[in-house]
């Protein structure tokens, strides 16, 4: 985004140059400062409150891989695996 907005800096219109300069600075500030420093620091300070009102989601949902293939007559597919959760 910063590169795209920087292309507008070559315009002859002063207002467009000012707007594009501030857009480039805003994108770079957000990318380099906010998302790399402030957000992780705030997440450390807040701790478990980051996930309010729910608990931390599981990384992988539990799956039973020993389920047999269901017959094609019940779900219309020939040999398709239909897990039941």
C-alpha cells in the first residue's frame, strides 16, 4: 500500500502530494510500529483478557480418525468420508 500511495507523490497537484505523503506515513507507521511493537506489547499486558468473552481457541479440533467410511447409500457419495462430530 505504501508503494502504491508513493506513486501519487509524483503528481503535479500539491494537495494530492500532501494526501499521498500522509497516507504513506500512516501505512508505514501502522506496519512498522503499531503491528510489530504496540499490539504484541498490549497482548502481553492484557494476558487472558485478550480472549474475552471466550476462552482461548484450541489449535486443532479433536478428530476421531478411526471412523469407518459410511456407505454411499446414506449420504449419496461413493466412498466419501463423512466425519461425525
